[in-house]
């Protein structure tokens, strides 16, 4: 049964939110458990749909796991199947992360081409080209990637920065024979944590956090993993700060890593918001005047594409003309039509959206098109007069843990309801 989210006008919020572990850190680290010879304990694991999908896939491959209260025990020593089937992979692009690890451990695997959010072609060719350079033979047949061969170190130069591509090759290189150099590597905190976890498990890795990572592989020897605590989710943190901004309310976020938020905080400050910061918490303060903003999405440490939709929602309440240029993904402005349904004044020219504010938003029925777009519609719904119904909210639960509960705790009026039968 499909669900929708009803949001009532909630113009003022207050309180604090504890931020969950990062989905985008948990996924590659869970995939890297394929390289382990021992059962692993992970803490601060967000119990979101994408994590559950990946665990379902690993169980299908023969692993066993137990996930409760954000603690995960996983044992992949029993994996006896190397085919990642379409039925599981189709719901989540990050399933491609098992490719490098399975191939490195078993010298063969068959992985369905991925599905997930409809935010444009995020091709896996960069992953496949790199694996070929490492000696893999790759054929694409019937919607599956068939990969085989014993991997050996190589110099990999990515034509463009790719987060999952970097993660896949880091995992593949960890068990390869010899030295792999990844040039133009992604520098996201989630990539850094994966590298640190693998280094902690005995892989020689240099250049962590830079755009050149050097890995000396173990030549097929499986790794001994230590306990892992997943880092805080910087996009979830940014989304709750955005809720404070759009309602001009004081909200505190806890359990965060402030330096991971710098690219986002710069833009909040340009819009007139100030912050009180302590070691692992941050409070956004109201402003007398929300300024318009200019944003260009780019790789970390720049402004993240995953916060673009939320800032567009805030910009509808700013005094003046804001511009947002999306440089990372095509097709990532699908929330514009939905925000305009609520009364926003947004136009698109190529990769740039122009938002004229402030506009009084009025509640309406809108449809979520991807994970971050859905959170932007919720933010808009908070300040829209009347009631806003966000349909297809399964997108939200792919990446936000206890989303509705956390918002209600801040004073938002919202509830999940069943879609009426057509």
C-alpha cells in the first residue's frame, strides 16, 4: 500500500535533533564487509531503506546479519553466490558497490545494472573501465555486468570525480595484487571513512582525503576488520538546518561533525543565518532578513548536490533573486515543477534555476521524484498555508531515519497516511 505525507502549516519550529549515521558512509562500508574474513560489528548504522536493501542483497549472496537499534553484526564468510540479481539491485544504485568487492574476492561475479533515483544517467562506465585496467574481463549481457579475472594494481585516472567509482575501485584494489593509484579520486567524508576502515583492517593506503589515493593490495588475502562507528550524516544535518532556515526558527542538531558541513554553512551564512557551534552540535539562529543566494553544486568540499533542492525551497522565502546551478547531475530539477505547484516562482534555463522570492506558498498535492527532492517538498510544506500532501514518499525513507518522528519533535504537524485506492 502506497503512503503519502500530510503536512500542516507549521511556521515555527523549535528543539533539537540527533543526527543519524550517514547512509552514504554505511553503504560502501557494508559492501566492503565482503572483503572480511571475520564477522564485523558496526554502530550508528542508519536503519533506512537503502541500508536494508543492501543487507537483503548480501543475505541473498549467502551472508548473515543482525541489525537492531542501529547496531549491525554482519558475517560474509559464508557468501556462496556471486550474482547480484536485478530484483534487489533495481531499487538502489548503490548496489553497484558490491561489484569491486565480489570480483576482488572471488575473481568473478555477475551484477545487475543498477536502478534508484531518477536523477539522470549516472553511468557505471567509469567503474568498468577502471576494473578492465586492473585486468578484469567485462561483458554486459541481458542487463547484467559479467566480470571475471584476477585483479592486479594499475594507475586509474577517472575522467570525472565519481564517489561510488572511487569506492568500488578502492575495495577492488584492496585485495588486488600490487599497487593501484587512483587519480582524480573523490574526497567526500564517506570515501575517507571507507579508506580509513580498510586501512584499519590491514590494507596499506596512502593519500586518504586527497585526490590521489595509493593502495597496496593484499593479493587475495582477506582482511581482519575492527569495530566501526559510521560517521554522522551531513546531508541529514543540512536538511534539519534547512528546516530551521525556511521557518526562521532556532534548531539544534546534535551528533554531527561540523567540518563536514562547511560547504553548506557558508551558504546559510550568506543568506543571513548565524550559528552557535560546539564540538559536535550546531544551533541555527533566526535572521531578520533572508538574503537571496547563488549556489553552484560541486564535489566535496564544495556545495553538495544533495542539498540543492532543500536550498531551493529556502530561496522561495528569500528577499530577492536566487540562482542555483546544478553541475553534477542532469535531470535534478524535477522538484521545480512541484515547488511551483505550491506557488513558488522558479524558472529553469539549462542547468540553472532562478528563484524569485519571497512568495507565499499555498498547500497542494505534490509528488516526490527522488530522495532529496522529497525533503525539499516537506520543507516547503512547513511554510505553505493550509495542507500539503507529498505523494510517493517512499523516496524519503531511502535516506532519512525516523524522518516524521524527528520533525514532530520539533513541532511540525505531519502524518503518514495510506493513499486512497484508485
